[in-house]
């Protein structure tokens, strides 16, 4: 049996239950969809974090003649976790 954690699934279910019990999701609501933002789908038999945080980057580049550009340069970078952020368990690495 594979040694995996279910932290993301369990915490998402806890959040959904809390929102329902607190009334943030009204009683009788249908088609409730609660999911992680930036969720990923990886074609692999090893375990991984289903969510990869995205880091937004913005800066004003220097001009050749001095000063800085008027417009912001924007970009983003996604990172992939090597450990579960909830239980600290290390994910399986590729062999």
C-alpha cells in the first residue's frame, strides 16, 4: 500500500463543512463547488501536492538613459512543493 497523505482533500472537506454549517453557503444550495485555486493535474503514479502556489512578480525596469519605465513588467512563477504543508510529509520523488 502506498504511503500517501490526504491532507489537502481532508482540509478542503473541512472548509466546505465549515462554510455550510456557518451559513456562508445557504441551506438548500445546490451545485456547490469548493476547490483549490491553482490546482494541478499531473500524469504520474507518485504522490504530489495538488496545489502549486503562484508567485506574482512586478517591477519597473530601468531605462538605458536613466530613470525607470512608466509601465510595470509583470510575470508569474509557479512552484511545486516537495513536502505537504499540513503534515510535513515528504512527497515521493521520481526514481
